[in-house]
C-alpha cells in the first residue's frame, strides 16, 4: 500500500536520484544539504511499503498579483515518477489530495511549467502562456541599447542598481507575476546564476 507524505531529510537523496533520471540533473550521488521543517513540508512524495520513493513534487508557496491584488499562488515543480512506476496513479494521488488542501490554505492559483499540456489538463490546469517565435538579426538587439547612457551588468553581491524597483513597477499590471520577498531576491542574486542554470 503506497503512502503519501511530506519528505524527511532521509528522503532527499532518493529524490535527487529520481530527478537525475527524469531531468538529467548532475551529481545524483552527492548527499544533499539538510532542509528545514518548513522546506520539507512543501516536498511531497508517494512511497511504497519499503519506503521507496515512487513519485514526488515540490509545492512552492508564492504571493502573486491578479488584477492588481496580491493572491497566494502555489508553484508546482520537480514532478518526478520512477520510470518503473509510470501510469500507477501516484501523481494523480498527490494532486487529488493536495489541491483541495492548498485551496483550504488560501491558495487561489497553482502554476507549473508542463512537459505536456494534455497530461496536466487532466488535473484542471490550463495553458496560460501563448508561445510566439520570431527570427531577427542579433545586431537589431543593440538598436535600443546604444542609446543608453551606460550599460552595467550587476553581479551577485553588488547593489542591485534599482533592479527590484524596476521589477516591482513592471509587474504591477501583470497577472500572476510573483511578488518577490527578501528570500527570493537573495536566492536570485546569490552565487553564479549562469552556473545555477546548468543541467
């Protein structure tokens, strides 16, 4: 009988290994850093009788904007299933248990970046972004930039140069834009972003 529950620190390595299969993340065998109780609470998994991880996801709480008002949004990420357990209903079990719980906790929206719109539509998700593609010469990107008084790349650890103020003004009328708190800004601007984005 499978069990749905939040993670413990003992589950993190199994999750990392599963992510290395499903997403090709590196360092699958390196022991992950322990997480706090609050961080573990948002990591949910379905486990078999022997405690083996079958499927999992993270449920990140955010504040976002809708029609100019702050609303709670749950970002779904890191959705993985052991290839030998596919079609076992484990992800459905997590959604059917946790989406009503999120609603009771005041979350108005839930969002994810799906690999398959058809798959996630079964759980009530709908496509929220229309993809547009264009071809242009790289030189045309510089047209507006050469009129700037100066162009500066802001590196981690340096003052943000007004980046936060610009971001907050920009998102004011953009539905479902995330309102970044202090933790989000620190995370966004720590380390080397170009390295953090390598998979």
